[in-house]
């Protein structure tokens, strides 16, 4: 009983903050999703009209398509590439900690700073088009082309998230017994065979964890779209979260924005349940 009271005492500040800034706003937003709340006019109850309007809105489906497209571009890369990086920086080499820091450094940079940096490099006279010109290639409209804007944003996300997910894989690799690799070498297994037969199966729980985390991050990404493209060109980079921001704080359609946000919540929840079921099946 004594330990229980002290446990609740230490947990109470976090629980209060969680209730105040997460749970309570979520409950209020869910209520507002059934209203026409827009700050300046009286709130009116409209039931599920906001949800029906969202499903009939072509802009919503365009934003959902862009969100899924961004997710497909980002998540597989953030699942696969960090594994190879983690394997490379898990070697017993002189100065390996410096290499780990170099790969992790983008995570420490603010997303806004990252966005402005890459926006400069993606300009028509930026460094990427300069490199292309050295090979006699035409400049690419990285952020002003409907076909290139999402891949360009995905490149930025992968660059910044590579080191973050590398840490999870690195922690998993360091828990793998070296005896397994030595036994595989005695059996004649090469570098790739060892990692396909030993590393990947043992990292499977971490791979699924990274898949869930990167999926949630991809569906919630907003800062890059706001600072680099403002949802353009021609709404080609308008994701669901950016649409929520636009409807809520530009058009002041708080009720409609809340409805869209809960539809997105349902999509993320379904994807998380699918991932969880896959993990349990593997277990």
C-alpha cells in the first residue's frame, strides 16, 4: 500500500498533463466534430453531417491519396535503409562512434531548419540542379512539379529519420550473440547470408515496431508541407493533417476539421491493429 501511494504520487504530474493536454482536448474535438463550431458564431449540433461532407469532398480524397502516397514513399525506406546503416555502424572499427553520430545528427536538427535547408537545395538554381547540369541534364522542378513534390518531401523525411530508426536496430543488433555469427562463418556463410539468416529474423519485432512508428509519423507529417510547399503545387502535397490545419485555422471550420482529424485517427488505428495482428501472428 505504501509503495502504491508513492507510485501514484510520482505518476500524478504526468497523468495531469496527459489529461489536460491530450485526453481532454481529444474529447472536446470529438464533440466539436458533430457541430458547426467556428469561434465567431454560435455552435450548432449537426450530427454526422461533417463526416458525410468529408466523404463527399473531393479535396479530402485528394488529401487522403497524397497521405497514402507519402506513406508508401517513406515507410518502406525507413524500415529497410536503417537496417543496413545499423549493420555498418555496428562494426568494431576505430572511430565508429563518430560515424554513429554523423548518421544521427539530422535527428537533432529542427524540422523547420531542415525544411528551409532542403528548400534551398531544391530550388531551380540549387545544388541538386547544379549537380545535374554538370552531367548535361535538365533541371528538375523538385517542389514545383506535381509529380516530383511528394518524392522530394519523402527524401527529406528519409534523410532526417534514418538515424532515428537506426538506433532501434543498433540496440537490437548489440543484443544478438556473436556466437551465432561465428557459428555461421564456420558453416561457410558469407556477409549477406549471415545477416539474412540471423540478423533479420532476430530483428523482426523491431522491424514491426519501426513499421508502426514510421507509419504513424508519416500520416501525421505536417511541418514539411507547411514550410516547404504550403500544400502545393495545386494541392499535390496537401495531406490530411495539412487539410485539417487549413480548415481549422485558415477557414475557421473547426467542426469540419475535427471530423477530418477523427477520420484520420480511425485510419491510423486500423493500420496499427493490422500491424499488431501481424506481430502476434509472427510470435
